């Protein structure tokens, strides 16, 4: 007789057919029935069955269920009629007695309701019933002939979940690509006959169950909170979608999530390995990804003409060294942006770590504009000159560039050697952090006062105002501030002494925004990492192109908003003409504006490259077109030109499954630092 039976269940005049097999216990039968009638409570279900029109037989526990299977086998039938009754409803029909009680304390015509205390007590501590996501696992193994299209791995995955939900353990007496045999862990000790044997099907790679006996005789538990079959492979299968959507999935969150959703207790170690395996399944092998890099570089160059992509490797050891990437669309687009470049080098978070050096600009609407990036082993003295040499090769000749960055020694030396005529501004946020760190041991109030006065020096528009603020800064100094300023040249941090045009940019917030923007892309293997960055930049340029096509203003919306704010600020000011394009603005204090030389005595026009409120009110008063006095970088037409060229897709369907020998590339040798890997960048505290 087959191990599977069809149960015809009847409840309230309705019928339902449910498949069962000898491996199911009584609680599983009840849950399957309650799943068909949602108004039934598993704790109050009453079951009776009959075979071939026999009298009703009570079905109340696992022994009754075993007897039912045996009787069905003896009778030679494959279907059983089950009568399902709601015990709670029957109880209320009996417990609610309607009797006249003329002399009762309830009064004539009233009735008495008898309620069992057991029905009231649970209401004081009620719990919301939760259906675990693993509830369907108990139906994973059903019958002989069941097919698994994923082969042995698919069968073992289903078997693992089946055992966890049923609450027993098994061992694999045979385990290869052709056959898998699972036996109860207590087969030898308790002579348990539970087993499942599956083998490969002829003509394809599918697995099918050829024989099984799902009846346990060892007294296994119904469900356990821990199970040795809850391995890292199972965790990887369960959290795969979470890891895909959130690269920084934490093991502690996985432990809590599996407890909440599946009722399983797993260790932190299991969760960590599960996440790593999920990343491997999602992104592929980290080592093999380096060998795919040569093919990818060639494909990127062919699909994106004008791109500058250079891959360096060690010819002797065949190991990866460095990769520089500048897509043609980014190179052409930056020519329409302000000659202002932000440099930074955040670390990568994959298996081989490393650093991604990035050069980022700013478009006419104050948004970030990625120029190029490089993958290197670290922010070292050798890598910065190499990166800046490649950067210089993609920039338009003769273009004066202003750099904004932190004070990494290798970067400072490389910039002086490769861009000697360019201005280099230090990030004011880094300097403030450095200064606070240098003043450790002093009171907080003193530190904040010194930092505030230092910022006023940095923003001073003229050298006279700078020296006034510097005198105030050093007036109560005990030597620490003077020591901090010893190797800090004024031209690198002060507006008044800066050589070049900073366009109002005193910090490297653009870099921080770029780092946060690419945070998820710093985890995958190198080829996928580079391609994910390409797609991100490609999408950004497409979105900006679409956005700009809808603009109706002559200058970019963000700058138009600033111009309108300046106009509203200056509406009450009076303008007097002095002649030859010079005007006096009575704004209390008064300032002088020379529109021919593009100078305002407040210095803001010169420092930012965008008309200040004094200039706006002068141009409004004399009826001049304001757009004639804007730098071309802020025009909508220029913005559109910076995004006019597209980055093209790179179909990885062309990528060979196995790289040829000449493309073989090993990952770099990286020494793992002591301690737990850090996922957050350590902010700069010293000279770097």
C-alpha cells in the first residue's frame, strides 16, 4: 500500500480533500485541517473517522493516527472519511443551559450561563498567534517519486528544513552526486526505521525519492529551538534576499530575525558564516573575480569610447596591483563643470579590503559629479602620484584646477609635483577636528572658543580682517594653537590668502556625500564592484539628463533659488551710482560694487564666483540682465551639456565562464590587521 492517503474531511456540511502520509503526526493532521477552515481552533478540534461506512472511531492522538493507518492498510483503501467538529461550539451548546428560575436571585424570566474557568483564565494573558515562516517545511518530503529539479543540493536543502520543522536529526549514510540516503540518527541505538533514499533520474540531473519510511519509532520531539541541521548553508538560503538588499547585514540582526520568523536559535558564528555564504552566492567568488577583470576592462573600453581605463598587475606573480577608471562621458562632462576637484580615498569592505581613490567635481546645480576612481591596495605614497598622473592625462590641457582634500602626506607631495600651479585647499572640517584633538587637556569651553575664532580666520575675506582675527585667536594662546599653525600655510586654509578660486567650497562634504552614495558598492568582489559603480554613475547621468530637460529657467534651479533669496534680502537697500560701473549700496554697512571688474567690497562675489546680494540689487536697480554676470558653469545649457554623453551598458552575458590563461589574475597579497574588521571609517585626527 502507498504511504500516502487521501482524507475526505467534513465540517459544517462542507468537504475538503487533504493529502496525508504515514510520516505525519497528529498535530500536523490538525494543523492541515484548521488551515482549510480558518474558524477552527487547533486546541478545540474533535476528529472522528470511518472506513468503508464503519462506525465513527475517535482520532485523538498519535497512537490513534497510527491505528488509523494500519486499519486503512488492512482494509486496502486509500481514502478515509474524517468528521470534523468544533469542540468549543459543542461545549457552549451544553454549558449554556436555558431554564426558568422564578425564585432565583437573577429574577423571573432570566437565564443562567455556566462558564468553565479554563475558558476565562487564558484571557488574562492572551498572546497573538504567529504563523512561522517554516510552517510549510513539514510538507517538504511527501511521497515516493517526488522530484527535485535542483539535483542533490535541492533535495538536501528540502530534507534539512523538513527535519528541522519535524524536530528530529538524521545522518547521511550515502551522500554523493548520484544518490543520497538519510537515516534517523537513532537507527542503530533505538532501531528506528525512518529513512529516505533519493537518486538521480536517468536522462536528466533531477533527483527523485526512490524509497522512504517516514514513521519514527524512536520518540523524536515535535519541534526543537536548536537543531544541528540549522547550518550556515540554511542561514545563507534564508537571508539571501536581505543580504542582496542590504550589504551591511549584521549577524546579530540575522540571529534575531531567524528567531522571530522561524522560531530557531542559531549562534552568532552560524549567522556570520551564513551571511558570508550568501554574499558568495550573490556576488560570486572573490578570487575568480580578479581574473574576470581583464575581460571587463576590454569590454568597457570597446562599449564606452573615450574612456581611460588602466589595469596594472605584477608580471611575475600575476597578482593585481591597481586599476584606474574614467569613463568617457565623465571626462567630457567635467569640462562643463567648475575646475574644482575633491579628492578622497575611502576603504573597501570586501574580503581583500583595499582603497578606492576618487576624484569628484560639482555640477552647476551644486550636485556631485563623479570624474574618475581607482582601486588600489591603500592610501600610500606610491598610489597618490600614480592616481594624479592618470587624472592629469584626462583633464583638458591648460585648465587651472583647484583641489580640496584632507592633509594626507602622500597626497600633498603628489599634488605639489604633478599640479604645481594648482591651488590646494584643506578641508575645514578636518582642520577643526585636528585642532580639537591638538587641544586635548584643555576645557571644552576653551576648545570651542579657539575653534570658533579659527573658523573666522578661515572665512575672513581680506588679509586685514584675517590678521585682526588671528591676533584675537593668539591673544590668550598658551602655545598650543601656535604650534598647530606652525606647518599650516595660510594659502591652504584661508580665503584671504588662497591661490586660485575655491568657489565658496571650504569643506570636502562632496567627498563625504560620494562615499555615502557608494557605500553599498564597496562590498562585492572587484569586477562586480567596478560594474556596480559604472551602473550607479550611468543611472545618475541619465536621471540628471532627464531632470534638466524639464527645466525652464536660464540658470540652474538651485542657483536661481539663491539669486531670488539675495533679491529678497536686498529689496530695502538703496543704490547710488558713482560712475564707470561703480555703485555704492547703502546696506548698513555700505559696500562698493564694480560691475565692470566684477568686484564687491564684501568679497563674496570674488570668493564664490556667484553674485552676492549687493550685486543683485545693483543689477536690478539699473535694469541689467543678471545672467550676463554669472559664470557659465551655472547655466542650464551648460548643465545639460555636462550630461549630454551617456555611459553605455557592458553586457556580462559576453563574459566567458572560464578566463583564458593570459587573463588569469590573482588577488593582491593583503595582511589581515589584528582585531575585528572595521566597517566604519576612522575620522582623521592628525596630519592625515
